C-alpha cells in the first residue's frame, strides 16, 4: 500500500510539472534546419519570459504550436 501511494504521488507530481513548468514539443518540418530537424523533441520551459536575439521560442496560435527564432527585437526595423 505504501508503494502505491508513493507511485501515485510521483505521477501527480510529473503531471503538475508538465502543466506548469516544462513541456515537450516535437518539430514538424525542416524550416528550422540545420539547428532543428524534423521529428526532433524539445524540452522547454514555460516560465522564461525574457527573450534575446536568436532565441528559439514556441508560439501557440489557435491550438497550433509554431517553433521560431527571434531575429528582430522591439524598436528595430527589419
């Protein structure tokens, strides 16, 4: 019984971490090649809100996730 409780708590912890702190994304397509290629798996943080030039970000638009690289920063003309 003790082991079942430990396993249950472990599973709940993993689910909570996945929902709030980190997640996994799969790259679909070769638009980020050579850095990322088709079917690469990414482990990313949901907490980081500070971005720099050339950072790779994951954007959710209408339930579709896009993986892109930051080229321009606020105030710059591209």
